[in-house]
C-alpha cells in the first residue's frame, strides 16, 4: 500500500471509530490543513483559528454557496465540530498539537449562517 492509500485508510478508520462525522469531513479537514499551510510564506504550526479561516476559504473554493449544505450533510454545524475532528486526528497521530492548543480554540469562531451564506 502506498503512502497516500495508507493515509486515506487511516483517515477512514478514524472516521469509522468516531462515527459522529462522515469520512468526507475528515478528508476535507486534512486537505484544508494542507491548503492553509500552502498559503503561508513558510510552513509552520497553525492555530485553531488559522485553520478555521483556511477551512472557510477552502470550502468556498470547493463548494461555493453549497459549503454549509455540504458540512451539514457531513454532520458539521459549528466550528467546534471541526475542532472535534482535528483532535480526533491528533489522537490518531495524523495531526499534531502544541501544549497551548485546545479544543476550546475552535469554539464559536464564526457563525456558519454568516460565514457561508
């Protein structure tokens, strides 16, 4: 199994184990992390808020006005849901965090109605 196939399998396993969000949500968050890192002048650790901003930009780029509908289909209705996904990926060793990073960094960062309408 190649590196990409292995990563895909691990992401799918995390989604299946958690069961709360669809596997597409995990794939999207992982891809949004890469998208966000690629917008920076140099790669570095990013905050929850920075990732959420990147998620918003990436979602608009991919899904346009349907972003909120897509997220709802995946079980995501607020920024905290992205935090849950991120920390599930951290627990699985697929993302990293610092001591300063917290699930609370993802709480109420933006309102989905305002951000995606």
